[in-house]
């Protein structure tokens, strides 16, 4: 062929200009930063160089290395080869390094590339890439410019690319176009299906670092029986006794003592692209947990000892005010990770300090009040457990043939003195009585827990009353233990009533502490870990196995998955593992995660939607005339008020987006990828509950919208509500103790006399000790932080996430709605009539404000569970 100058007719010498953006491993290799000492300090300094620095020359070095080592081949979406597959172009290498390219992200490097092109090739919509280097790199994006008769083509990649020998088939990336399976251009069908096959793998062998394979397994990697029998843990998932969501499969070798359990490792496999692709502070936050567990806490334990105690409430506040003395060698050995330097602040004189938690920033004693105790039930870090009391006395769902009669011993007479003139029956009828009930969750484990050396605990029930001023107040706390004669004899219970002064006032404060210990453990293990982290992972795995990156639902959900499998893997490694941080610092010890499997038996996917959850707990009633279709029983319920607005915004966005691609229920049922995705998420991801009748069938548009809305809600707002308040409320261990070590003292006993003469000491000897408090505070400060480049709900990290302009417009509408909601929440927090939003501790409820700055902010809804 030939061309006439200026006519735009192609010839074989025409070139398509492209720009490739990547990041080198040297920038992103966080695994190198896991130990303390000068060698790591050097590594930390080294990772902050760009590709140019590594090459030893600002421009020419990078060009020299990458121009010979990375090659791409374009794939056509409109022209096919003899077998009906998209034509594959000539292998083309990167060219010149572009260090000053506008809009280049931090630590990113850009390169020119020019592809040979003629009219017979058609429109490129995918490419193969080969890495001939021994070291991997992170491919951020590829942009092709001035495609004849088409314009620009964007590829959002965000993926690690290893040496080509690590892959059975070449790595492929697709443009940011959107196609349902039935609408996929014929030239791309083979490539679409092939990539999904690659991501599914064959279910065999041990996964290697470079793998991108998504598969399922049970939680059989928490124990370490080869080291000690006390570190053996039951397998969670795959049995009726211990049902559980599935995790990502690693295929590691089995332990010697238990052929069904995986042996622990210093690192755990997750698909490579799940390991933070961006240089952001959350990488340091997460690896900070690992460093904390492996390096810092063992050193601190040697200083504090296992039996260290707080001597007074002032001593507990010293964590934030005066600091804690540490030997010089420990200060110098604290991990060089920036986040730990920030957490373990020192004043230059060997004193370790934490930032003051919000709960004591204004008032040092508000946490002790009944009003603040009750307010945190609906505006604290665990605001979705309280239920409306509908039957009196409170009943148990435990099997009476095993546990005997577990009916509450609280009497009407004990409550009616504080019911503002109402009887119990009238208060129930008027929706005035509520219960925080941890009795059934803890009772089956109490005999085991109280058999541990450091634990003495109760299963608790707390009755709360909604006063005429709209606030809650606790009326009675029931403390129960198993009958000494055996479980079939039921429980032995003690009811404690409110008191403000003397020994009875201290007993009441202790009773509230036993409730909070139950609440803290339930929050960390069930509300936080099980209901968000663990419940989410099966949907992530199923999505990557069955929904192509070209699928609209993949593009909808993917931002809400980012980093979750990685933080879950690190949790199994350092947080929820046998002897890990959770077992060290929370009441159930070695029974912690096992307890959550019992709660999972009653997990119901549709009830994760906020309106359904509120109705199920009796905190709302259906009302079509109400703004969100439900009317709240407690009007000033901050979590519910703010959450319903966020929920509605999410669902409206999902509805708008889904309607762009599905016009009818029939189109949902005919979508082969979608149906395989849902079937596998239910039948393999949540296999132990697969036969439950409540699973949506995904046969209608409403099913699809509701299910996707729930998944987004879990990964964003629900997680934010139960995560980012951990340090603001729980950083002061007296407000949210995690362990109880003594029972209430008997009258006339020595312990009772101490309670009379030194109530602070009695309280402190009962709750979490100093070392355990340090463990807990260190971890929850990391978990409560936001990364510097966090991507929040209503935001995307790349404006070219889709080529569909209508989807972009719908997403912009979603972002604008969230901005409106944020302004409304901030205004509500200024309204003094909403007493539950501020409380005695002067903590405006801000956990569901969509945006946040970096750090410990007590607000912000990230897109995903990344910490």
C-alpha cells in the first residue's frame, strides 16, 4: 500500500504512539522491610528511588534497561486471524523514558512506545506483554493515542508483571471497554475466556509468589501444632460444627501432627495483584502490623513482663500524657517502618507515647458515666448489636438439653423503679426497652475461657431504657457463669443495678466493664473480622474467577475489593493466628476465632443490608412514607441515621449503573459469567451455608442491584463504621477493656475490702493488664489510620476506569450525593438536640463521613477493606 501525503490513507510504515506507565519493584518491595536495624534502614532508604535512580542515570539508564526488557503485542478487537481470533501485532519494545510526563503519579515512570500499524489490523483493544528481566515490575497503565478512526484507547492495568517464564501463557491486558459476555466482539472472546481460565488455575500445587490464581480453601492455617499442642486450632469451614467463609487457597505443606492443617509460614500467598500495587502509607500500616507482631511486641513484653499492672487511672493515662519509659536498646530497635516510628513516639528521653484517644481528649472521666456507656451502644465502634426487647424476661436460643434453662433472672421489679413511671409491659409496648445480649455467644465457651490462667469472665445481658429526652440509660446488667454442677443445670446469674457512689458504685462500674469486655471481643471477632473481612473474601475470589475485567459488574465491584485479601492473609499470619495478637490481648484467647464460627451459623447475607439489619433487630419498622422506607425506633441513632443515607446513595448508584447494561430480568439470567460468579460465591465461597433459603437467586434486576449494593456496603461503609473508631474509643483501655481477670468480689471478702478502700486499683486489677493494653493499643492505632492516598467511597483511583461516558456521569452523580450527605452529617453534629451524636465525651459521630485526611481522623469511608 501507499499513502498520499495529507490524505490520512495508511501505509505499512504508520506508527501508533503509546505511553506505558510502570513502577519498579525497588519502589514497591515492602516485604524487604520487615526487620529492625540498620540494614533495614538502608532498605527503606533504597525503596524510595524511582526506576531512574535504580538505573544509575536520570533518563538514559532507565531507557537502557527497560527498552531492551519489556515488549508488547497489540491485539485487535475488529480484525481476526484465520481462526476467528483477534489479530496479534508485532512484538514491540519500550523506547524512551519520559521523566517529566504531566500527571505522572508518585514514583511512577513513563516510557514511549511506537507500534507498527496498518488498516488491516483494525482497532486494538488488548495487548500481550512480556517481561524479559529477572525482576518484576508493576504495570500501571498503557495509553494508545490517535488510533485512526477511533482516537485514544486506555488500559488501566494495576498489575505485577514477572519474568515471562513464570507464566504458562503470556500476560494479557484489555482496554477499559465494557461488554456483557454475549456482546463481546468475536475477536476478543477467546482472549476473554483464556484470561479467566488463567485466574482460576487448576486447584493443585503450592502457590508461588508470581501466581495470580484465585481459589478457595478452609481456614486450616491458624494453628501451629508442630511447635506445641496448645497451638493446635480447629479447622474452620467444611463442617457443621465449625462453618466458615472460605479464604484464598495457598496450597502450603501440611503440618506433621495434623495432615489436614497447613504449616505456618513467615509469609502467606495471596494472588500477586492483591498485594498493594501502590506506594501508599497503608502498605506501611499493614506491614507495620507484621513488624509489630514479629519484632516490637516480643521486646516490649520483656520490659513489661506478663503481670504488669496499672496502679491508678492516671497511670493508664500515662500512655498518652507522660509517656512510658523504655530502655535505650529497645528504642533503637523499634522497626524503621515510618508508621511504627509515628506510633511509638519518643521524646528523646526514652519515653514512649501514644496520641490521646478522642474519648478522653475533652473529658477524662466522661467514659465512666451511664450516658456515655449507653451512647456508645448506638454511636460507638460496635453500633449494630443492640436489639429492641420484645419478650420479658429475655430468653436464650441455646439448646436446653445441653445448657439447661438459660432464661434471664432479671425481674420486672428491678427495672420499674427507673422506667419514668412505666411498667415493663408498657415500656415494651412503647418500644422503650432494648437489650445488649452477649449471653448466648459467650456461655458455651465460658467454662473454657474461665479455665485459662488470666481470664475470669461473665456472659452478659444489659437492659437499656429509651428516656423521654431520646437518650438511652442502662437499667440492669446480668452477669452469668455456667453452673458448677454442669451445663445442664443452666447458669448461675447475678443482676447488678445502677449505683453511683461507694462500693456499689464501683461494682456497677465493674459490671459495665464486664459488658464492654464481651462487646470488645464480639466487635473484634464478629462485627469486624467475620462480618466484613472474612465474609467479603469469597466474593472477591469468585469475581476474579468468573467476571472478566471487561464485565460491567467486575468494574462496579473491583474498587471495593482492593487490598482485602492481602490484609486478611496478614491477619492469619499475625493477628488471628494461634498465639497471635488477638489471642494475646482479647478475653477468649485461643478460642477467639473458633467462637466466630459459631456466630457465622446465623449469618444471613440479605440481612447485611442496613435496612434489613435494622428491621431484624427491631430498631426500625417498614414505612413506605419514611425517607428510606423504614422508620427508626430510636430517632437519634447516629449509626442508623447516617448509615441509611449512605446505603441509599450506594443502592441508587448501583441501580443507575446496572440499568446501563441490563434492560430486563431475562438479561440477568442469560449472563453466563454473572450466573457462574454468583453460583460459585454461594456454593463454594460460603459453602457451609449454601443450602440456606435466604440466598438471592440472582434471577432479577432487583436481586442483582441488592446483592451488589450489599457487597459494596460491607466493603466500604460497614467496615468503616466498625473499624475507624477502634482507637478513638478503645485507645483508652479503661473505656473499652478487652480482658477481665477477676470475678466480682463477694461481700466481706479481701477483694471486696480493696474495692472499698481503693476502687481504682480494684477496677484495674480486674480489666486488661498493662502489657496486654499496650498490645491492643498498638494494633488498633494502626487499624484506625487512613493512608495518605486512600481512595474513598465515590472516588476512583483512575479517571479512565471505564470508557462508558454514561457510567462516568452516573458515578459523578453518586459522588455529588455523598458530598451532600457529608454536609448533612456535619450539620447534624452541630445540633444540640441530637444528644446521642455528641455525648458526655464530646465526640461528634463522624465515622460515616465519606471523606477524610490522612492518619487518625475518626472519619472516612474507604472504598475497600484495606486495613
